C-alpha cells in the first residue's frame, strides 16, 4: 500500500483512504489494483521476457482498459528495472532529475517498489509517494516530479500514455528542491 512522506515536515501519511485523500488534493490520481491476481511466477520476477510482459498486460487487461477509457490513454507497455537491467545507474540518473511532461505520467506497479517525488501545493512542498505492487498513480501533465527505485532496486510497472510515442521529459530547475 502506498505511503506518503512530506519532505518539509517528515510527516507520514498511510492507509489507502488517507493516501488517496491527500493525493486528490494534490491533483494526483491514486488507485489500487489487486496485485495478488498476478501469476506467482511473475510476482517477484524482474527479468521479463516479452511473453512475461504480455502475461502481465493480459492479467490486468480490464483494469488497464478501464483506466485508459476514463483518462484518454491510448497505448501502454511494461517497464522492468533491477540490478539485471543494463546501465541501470545511468538510467536512474536520467530519471532522478525534476522534470515535467506534456501528458500524465502513469505507473501501475505490478511487482517491487518505487518512489515518485512530486512538487505539491505551496503549503506542502515536495513529497514522496512510496509505491508497491498494486499501487497505481498518475502525475498530471506539467506537475514537477521524478521517479526512482527504492532500496530494493526492483520494479515492474505498466506505463500508460496518451501519445503513442510516449512522453518526453522537460527539465524543471527548481531551487526549492532538495534531494534528500
């Protein structure tokens, strides 16, 4: 289940209803899917074949299509990151820069853990959203954020896009952001 840490105060918010209420106020979509329906051999598998990726998409087909219909997403894929990923540290450096997009950045976590760092309203500042299997988040277009792995350095997620070529990151230089 997702948990939030507000960086300025170190306050933690947990529990699905509390997380959803907080993220709603920050204009960030949060949902929870039943990750236990994923076949056991894919629940902790971070080195996926194309067939494995297809099975994940098939398992969550109804949820993906429902979210896509409600939010206008037209294409989706699977991303898997772990220490087995070639050039993982270089990839993470690219991810770990505050940026924006011209469309939502959506992740439905199917295995592992990850964290979005998002710029909230002025009274909140930056906050972390710690995600695990079953958590679904959509960071709105133009909202400064970045995504990275947590200490286990393993994640599998469904990514959904409006534009069929995917999103492009636009750097967001913010002196208020402190990487901690």
